[in-house]
C-alpha cells in the first residue's frame, strides 16, 4: 500500500510538471509569434533574432520538461549516456527564459507596431516568466498570492503607459514636464505597491 501511494504521488507530480511545462511552452511560442508579427524582413538580423527566440523557446521548454532539479545518482555511464548527461547539463545551465525575453523585446523593437501590440507582448512575457517559475519550482499558482498587489499595480501601470502612448503627443515645453510627471507618478505607484 505505501509503495502504490508513493508511485501514485510521483505520477501526479510528473503530470503536474508536464502540464506546467506545456503551459510555459505554449506561452513561449505565443510570445515568439506575437513579437515577430509583422515579420521584420525575409533576411538579415530579424531572421537571426527570430531563430534565437525560437531556439530559446524550444530549449527552455525542454529544460522544464527534463526537470530542472532532478539528479542522476548512477556511478557508471556509457559514452552515449555521458554525452546525453552533458547535453542535459548544458540545457539546464543556460537561462533560456531570459534569452527569450530579450530576443522578443529586440524583435518587437525591430518593426513599427501599435502600442497595444507591445502592451499585449509585455503581458504575455510576464505570464511566460510566471509559468516558467512555477514549473521550475514545482509550486502551485497560489504561491503568487502575496505578490498580487504588486502584479496588479504593474499591470495597471502597463495599461496606463499603453493608453498614454496612444494619445497624440503635445508640442512645446509642456510635453517635457508631462513626461517628468508621468515618471514620478509611476515611481510613486510602484513604491505604494511594494510590501512594507
């Protein structure tokens, strides 16, 4: 009975890891596709950055599926098994999620896009980072409950920034003061959302 309980618990953990890895992988694919639209060009740096972003999405999902914290305790390995362990160690060592975020931001900056396009990409990247964190740590989404005020404040600032960038820019010296006031308001909102 205890053995079957342990096996069932391990199977449930593997299913949870598979679901979390799949969610992070789908969000990664959505971020790459959204940041590449409209495609910056048929060749050149846009294609190279798109290839880097796609590779980061694939290897990041593979890292999550392999289990970031699992260790193999066997003493002897055959040469193909050692090569596989070395490749798995390399996949686990590289921060693929951060690479995907940087590549997606570069892709977004390479073409003209509307502010709502960039705002939705920011929300998708934030969701991807949260999904990756939950899959790596094996935690449930309820662990983010204490950070909900800060997340809500960040999303509110994102909505305000997206809406403000859609308004026509005023001409003259008043526009500089408006930018300074917007920065101060964003800093104050961020300070108010921080836990004390």
